[in-house]
């Protein structure tokens, strides 16, 4: 019997849950794009984005997804034949590196596997072996493995190796979820998208450009007119910010999302909230694992993202679990991206993911964990007890009166 009625819950790592306020802000007729409200609102969006990335550099918006932002970062800084160092901790740095290769860039790859963060010592060593690399490609949160990498530590390793390469960071999954300080941590380029922590429907690729990256544009020979960030960084007319028609409705939506993040909640509170919610998920998985094959993919708590959690389930059928949760209980869980065997289909990965980025309420997250346990029971999948209590206890501690533990 299916009980999947009522409001459906989406617990995938992007697109994330969109606030009604963001959707409602988009529900309007097209505005005048030559003058009036949209001009000032656009300025506020760019200003807000720079605050979210914690940078004094330039913000650039492409009408694209995250892959477009990846390409923009590469073509504006590199020449055919240049080499870059990619640091892989899951799937996404490899995808970015493949794109670089397709553009004619040589890629040196250091692969840290799928269960641990980048080790700065190995980055330093690799840079000493390849002193000529022009850029280091790092993913802050790899959405496949749910690892969180230490961006500042990678920059320190680059300095220790005497490298003046650009540090380019993919924050597509992590921006406005995991703590990030583009300037203070020494990143030259940050790429993001609007559909994860920024809670806006997919369609905007975001790139933040520091001064060294802006200077690198002068020699880059891979750039094409649409992706060129030079006119977008220093526009003489409004349309040049977008190389054409502005993404008007997305701007209204993102403006509302930025208001919620920066003005109403505060960015630090947003980070702390994601951290607290992620700890509830970790506590539940650890309890399940005391009586079944359930295991957090990332063992080291300091290397776990607050945006998404990848959960291993031994030989159990991840497809069956997700199908039951969705079809019978109304919760869509994230597909596990193959971690051990890239050739495996989604059915055989033995992994599923819970997205807890963006507009996720604690009640919905607790409900998601309860629904997962319900599916485990319905399918006869063994698990330890006390997972829901453990999750509730974690959130009780974070929200107990008198102590602002969320800010810890
Ligand atoms: C989602 C994601 C991407 C890809 O973004 P698209 O919008 O699907 O192109 C790249 N990197 C990371 C870390 C992601 O989470």
C-alpha cells in the first residue's frame, strides 16, 4: 500500500527545496530590462552574492548550470597547452578535469579516493613535481562522497611549495551551506550555482573572480565571446553583465533568497544551522550502523560536509530503498554516485545520499530519517535501533534554551 500523499519531500543534493517566497518572487510579468526596478535589484544581487562568497572580487552570473561556471573559470584563465593540478575526492574534480582536458589543457591529477579529504602534504609534493601548473582545481564539498575539503590548507600547501598557481574552488554544493571565506582563505576563483544552498531554481552559473584571476584573463586564449568574463566584470551597459537578456525572473528569485540568507537569518547562522542538521543525520546513520551495514562514507567528522551525506549500505539494494521511500512514503532520496566502481549503475552502488542543503526544516529532516527507517523495516533491511532518538537528541542539544550552541 502506498501512503505517499500529502506534500512530497525532496531530500536530494540539488536542486534543493525552494522556499515558496523565492518561487513567488519569480511569479510575475516580465519587467522592463532597460530601466527601473530590475537595475537596482540586479546590483543588490551581485552585492549579496559577493557577501555570501566573502569576497571583494567580482561576481559574474551566466545563464547556465554549474558546468557552465566550470567552463567559464577554465577558459578565462588558461591557454591551450597549459597544465593544471586537479585534486580528486569523489567525482566532481574529475568532471571538472575532464572538461579542462577537452579544452586542450594538460591535467595532473592527485586522487585522494572517495572516503577522505585532500591531504595538503600530498598537494605540496605534487606541486614540487609539477611547478609549472597554472591552476589548482579543488572541490570544497564533493557531492558524491560528501567530503568537505580544507580550502585554506590547500592554499598554505601551495605557498609552501612556492607555487603561484591560481586556486580555483568549486563551491557548487557548499556555498551558503559549509563555511567559506574566498578572500581570507586565498581562493582566486570560486564557482557556484544557484540551485543548491542558494535555494533558487537551476539556471544561474556563478563565478567569483579575484584580482589575480582577473589579471590571468589577459593571457587566456581559450575564451569565447559568451563566456568572456572581462565585459561582465567591467560592464559599460546593463546587458553586458549577461551578454544579452538578463535572467530576469531568476534575479527576482535569487534576490529573495539572498534576503533570507543575509538579512533575515545571517550567513553565519545559515552555516551553523546546516552543521546542526547534518549532525542529526550523522547520529542517525551511526545508530543504524550498530545493527546493520549502514555507514557514513566519511569517517572523519571534520571532513564531513554540512550540505549532503553519502551513506553506504553494504550489499543492500539502494535502488529498492529509494524506490520504497519515494513510492510508498513520499520522500525522494539522492541517488548514490558510484564511489568504488565508476562503471556501476545507480542500482549497484550500495550508496544513497541525503541532501540537507538550503531550505530544509528540522521537522522535515527528522521526517526524512524516520521515513528511511520505515523503508528499511518494510524491506527487511537490518539496522541498529535508536537512530531517531539520536537525531532528536542532537537537535535538542543544538536548540536547548540559554545556550546558543548553534553558533559554536
Ligand atoms: C551539482 C554540482 C556540480 C554540477 O552542477 P550542475 O548545475 O549540475 O552543472 C558540480 N560540482 C559540484 C560539487 C556539484 O555539487
